């Protein structure tokens, strides 16, 4: 899942993945199908060709025996029958038999026939090799002859290389060479079909040895021949590993006439093919390492793998070419956009070419210029809005106080308190002179304290029986700048919403101190304070922007001047500054003004002189 998300997060990775998938997947699918098809075709072809060779050898053996067994017709020759039936020596008959041998050889060209012999039950015999001979022991002691007496219609085909032939040699008349095999049949009387002797035909089996020695399957395979009982008759002498493999195959039953299978040998899998001679029942068995049979298919597999790798290399090369022409410009544009999104509006693109990406870069540059223009315009308008808000806030503060003060002057004048009227008017004059400040919005803390003191003097004359005040601010802080009309609204709140609503003598304390790099000015009273609900509501109002303030009826009670002071400070200094408050019901309230310590950094701004 993380890998998919990582690829999906980048156009470059998606394009690379697309190239790899679109090029490799079809090639792999086609390669697998081709390999499977070629594997099947090649292996079947090799199996079929090997099977054909085995069948051909079996057919050659059958043909050899079919041709040779025509000589068994000599057993029906009257001279042969007379020779075997007679107990006396008959040289004219023997000579005629030998001439008959020569006639057959000249007629049928029996190249592989080494010797033809006849023998009767009494050991009297005649052969091409020895002529007329007499066996030293009774022929019926030989198991082959014993078998034929029991089954007179049978024909025995005995290879001299077989262990059974070694133990039951036809001593005295069989051909003595090791590379020979014998065909043995009975000779029967023509009328009664009584067995009167035996015919033995010796054949040269060198063609079988030559075939097994010279015919190999692929690089290291070989053929060998078993009889019907699984005894090995012929095997290649040059293959040292043949004995182990032959022993493993001997345990597998070969019931069919011909076929093939894979033998799970101890070393490597072996391919085994076999065919059966119809004349002898021998099994011609071929064995070869299976990996050699499918070697051509493996070569095709390697070719397919190389093709897939070359195609993948081509796809990746094409990807890097497109990356330089397509993805790289997009990445450059993306990086520029990220810088622009982080506020760096000078991150312009240098378009190259004339395609759609170049047009996109030009449009991006035009957009940045327009954004810069709009931001500058917005900044100017925002500054004008801030100035207008400040002017409006101050306008809201000044008439509110002036209304209350003039009301007090009227009341004193009516009471003919001339000295009090003069003192009050003088305090009011200084108060408004400091409020106007020749049109400047900034004053020193000393001036702002004097302004608050004039206000307290005025209010003390109105509420002389319930109001006292004290001002304790370090002299070193009084030279720092502050927005004018900052303390007076808090003092006004303390009087009207704190002390005035509580019986007894009221006290307002103004103090100032440093806290790190900030200046803290506090206005504290011992008035009625605020309930916890009202305090929470007022704090919530303080955190709202100027444009989001509530305009409900009654909001001005206990919060109008405080909110104005708080938002004026934040408009100039940011969200870290403003007014904080603490209050306990029936005990009093404390308002803390937090402003930065920036002596000499803030210049006095000139306001509207028409004020």
C-alpha cells in the first residue's frame, strides 16, 4: 500500500511504472507463452526423434531375425531329415547339405550368418564351420534343447553375451565368439512331426554393438537392450555411468510396446524412451539427461529473457528521454509553484521551447505578476482599512466620555460650584489636548499616564466620595511609545462597571513593569468584579477579529471600550499582544495591557490634521 501511494505521489514514478508495465508485461506474457509452446514442441520433437531411433533399432532387429529365420526352412530339407534320422555316416548327404548352405547364402546374401548347425538327439551333427561332428555329451542335457523338446514350435533367440547363455553354452557346435547370438529351433519329422533334432543358426551381433556404441541421445545419452525378463543383453561399454542408471530403470515396469517417461534419478532427472522387438520381445531402451532433451527450449528461454531485458532497457531509455523533454520541465514548474505557494513570488520560470509546458510556464509567470499586484493593492487597502478602523474606534471612545463629562460640568454649574467647574474644565481641556496629540496616534507612556490621570481627576470630582486612585509606573518605562487612548477606556470600565456598582470606597491602581521584552501596564480596581460566566464571555469576545464582533444590545455594558483597546493593540502589534483580564466577583477586576518594548522602532504616525 505504501509503495502504491509513493508511486501515485509522483508523475515521474507513474510514468516509469507505466513504461515498465506496458513494455514488460506483454513481453513476459508472450515470452511465457512462447517458452511454453517451444518447450512443448522441442521436447516432444526430441522425444519423438529419440522414440523413432529406438523403434528403428527394434525394427532392424526384427528384420534381421525375420530374414535369418528363413534358414529354418533347411530343417525341412529331406537330406537334412535323412542325415539326422540316420545313425550311420553318410558323407554324400553331408556334402549335399553343405552345398545347400552355399546355395542359400548365394541366394539371400546372409552377411551376418556366421554358422549353421544341425544336431540330433545322439550328438551327430553337421555345420558349416566344423562339417560333420559328434558331440561328446548328450544334447538333451542342454536346457535350451530341453525347453524345445517340451515346446517344439518355439524358436529361441539366445545372445551369447547374456548371463544365461554363458552358463548354458552350446559347447561343441555353437559359434564361440562373444559378439554372436544364436537362433535355435527344432527339426521335426515331416509326417509325424516328431522332433528328431535341432537347428542352430549363429549370427554376428556386431551391428547391435556398433549401434549402441555410435548412437547417442543428445550429448551423453545411450541405448541398451533388455530381454523380456529385464536382464540386460547389450549395453554400451564406453559409458561408465550406465550401470547405475540401468539399475534404477530396471525397477520401473515397461508394460507398453513403446513409450517414454521421466525418471527421477538420484543425480539428475533422466529421460527414458523404449521400444519392443516384435520378434524377440527385447526392450530397446534409450536414456539421456532430461536437461539435454530440453536444452533447445532452454536456449529459447534465454533468448526470450534477453529480449525482455533489452525491451525493458529500451523502455527505460525512452523514459529518460521523455523525462528530460517532458517530466523535467514539469518538475521545475512544480518546484517554482511550491516556492510561490510558500510566499516567494519571485520564483519565475524560464520557459524553453514552444510546447504546452512552455505556455504553462509563461502563464505561471503572468499569474505571479498579477498576484504580486493584487497583494500590493490588498496591503494598501488593508492599511487604509486599519487606519479607518482606528479612527472609528477613537471616534467611538471620545464622544462617549465627552457626553458624561459635559453632563457633570452642567450639574456643577447649576450648583454654582465655580472652583470645581474651573478645575473640571481645565482637566477636560488637558484631557482633550492630549487626546488629539496634534493629530498623532502615538504618545509616550508618560503622556498616556497624564491623560489617564486627567480623566481620573474629572471622575474623582464627580464621584469624590467613592473614588480614589494611585499611579505607580517606573520612570524608565515612561519614555516608551504607546497608542494613545489605551489606559483611559480601561479606567472608565473600572469606574462604571466595577466601583460604581459596589458600595464603599473604590480604589483604582495603575502600575507598570517589564516582563522579558514586553511592557505590562495594569489597571486594577476593587469593584464588584465579574461572574465567571461573564468573564468567559468577555474573553471569548476578545479573541474574535474586529469584523466578527457581536453587535447585540447591551454589549457596551462592561466591554465596549475594553474590546476597542484590545483590537487596536492587535491591529498594530499582532496576536501576541492585547488586553488580558482577571476578575473575581465581589472582589474586583484586573486588566493587563501587553505591548512590545520597542523604543525608537515605532515612529510617530501623523494623523488627520483636521481633527
